[in-house]
C-alpha cells in the first residue's frame, strides 16, 4: 500500500511541477495521511514540498512548511474524530486546497478548490479500491 | 488465553504504540519545520541549484512526453497558420505604409533583431506562466521579454541559475501600452482574471476594428527593460464600446497557440 501511495505522490509531483496548477501533491498527501496516519508522513510532506518548490520555481521550503502543518493538523484531528471518510476528505481537501491556492497566489482559487475536492474523493476511492484488490490478491 | 483477552491485549498494545507515536509527532514536526525554515531563509541558492540538477531533466522529460508535435498538421491547422501569417504580413505592411519607406528599406530587419534572441526550451507550464530551461547563467534576467517570431509571449519574472519563469500576457499583472496597426488606436493591454487579454482604455474617438492587429507601442525603461515596439500582442476578436463609457475596450486573441510551443526566444 505504501508503495502505491508513494507512486501516486511521485507522479503528482511531476504533474503539478510540470503541467497543471491543481494541487495534486496536496491531495495525494492528504490521502496518505488519512490512510497511513504515520510519522513517515512528515518525511513525505517535507521532501514533496521541497521538490515541488524546485519544480515550480518557488522559494524552497515554503510548500514544505504548509504540507507539514496540514499533516500535523490532520494527525491531531484524527485522535478525536474518524477521518477515513469521504465527507472528511471532501471538506479537508476543499478547505486545504483553497488556503493553498490563495497562499501561493493562484487565480481562480475557488473553482480549482472545488475541482480539487472532487478529485480528492475520487483519489480516495481509487486508493481504497487498489488496496482492496491488493488484499484480495494476497489473501 | 481467551479471544476476549487476546483482543484486549492487542488493543492495549495498539494504544501504547499510538500514544508513543502521538508523543513523537511534535518533535518530528518541529525538526522538519526547522529544516524547512533554515532552507527557506539561509540556504535558498545552494539547495535550489542542487535540486534543479535533478528536477530540470525530469521537467524536460515529462513536458516532452506531454508535448505532441503535430508533424502532419491538418488542413484546418494549415489554414489557421497561413491565416495568422497573412495577418502578420498585413500588419507589417500597414506599419510600413505609415512609416517612411526608405527608412524601412535601409534597416530591413525583422523585429526583434535576431542577434538579441536567446532560444530557450519550455520545460513546464504553470497558471499563466511558462518555465524555461535557461537561467541567470545564460544571461537571462528578470524583465527580459520573451517572444516567438514577432509575437509577444510574456516577460521573465523569476530566475534561478538554470531556470526562468515567464509570466504570460494572460496574467493579471500584465499592463503595457499598445496600438492597433490599422487604425492606430492607442490603449493599455491588461488581463482579466479569467485569463482573457484585454486592450482597454481606448478613447471613444479612436476606431477599433475586428481582426485588427494590436502591437506593442514600446515602453522601454532607461535600463533597457520593458517591451520594445512592434511586437504583436494579438488580434481583436470582440469590441466593447458603449456611448456612456469614457473608454472602449476589445478582447484580444494571441496569434500563437501556446500549447503547441516547445521553444521561445528571450530578448536580452
């Protein structure tokens, strides 16, 4: 599962750094946080942010700080509430994407945040499906 | 051991592990935040240069995979290309009629002058921006103008040693003076939030015509930065003129299809 998530993360870094302005890395990281709930997420958040900044010609480190804070908040939130749900994914991805897009001065942030929320839910469904197939194959 | 005891012991183990992890969250978070802040404020250049040795080839590869050159253009594309070329030629002809013919014959150079152009490959796209594979080490500076043929693409807004960011005309920060080639109407080129390029602040007494070409009027600063004259911004596709308004405006369409571009030229 970790391998699949990392693969998604790497692909999303390449895509966001080269072709699209949608916050794919953020969405992927959110999915990873919801599923893994692990300290290794901080490593993923740090390095994905660093590479994304290098790709997008932003000051290196600022995206990492944003990702690290998001991972921390989600990990703290999951102590009290269930986070592995579609409504949480939708709301968290919408709010997070909106803040991310506004913070990094993207135009049309609201529309992109709506699109991001839909993509995030689909991504979570895809990851769950892949996980299920993987579990069936190895049972 | 009964199943209930086993489940209870597993839950306890899981809880203990979870508590340890929760306690470890803050030190690890703070460690990475600290590293990020150090990079952000104290080690920006070396880390950027180091990372771009990795990211630049990847960007070239990914962008190259996405870029589909049309080796066999369709008849519609050929006609569009031909149409664009004819419009450019028409604009140039009209410009020549207005200026002194002899002076043009003497210089007989295309605009911009070829010796000032640095070819650069596009290795990435962002919202209203392109990433080029040339940077400070190739003498690319902030403020340099980027063109394709004699079409204005945008200007350099950020540079690193090996990479530069071009802000396109569709970015809301765009603002420069321009003029139409046929009717010599003066105005300011800006961009709406949706990405449309607008030729605005044109007084009502000036005439705007559909399909007329808009080109830069020239707004060079003392240091040589800024837009030179006669770079084509686009053609007028719609006109907004109301008698009650002080000014009229027009929406422009670039003659260059950015999605088909692989290489541009930096004027420096």
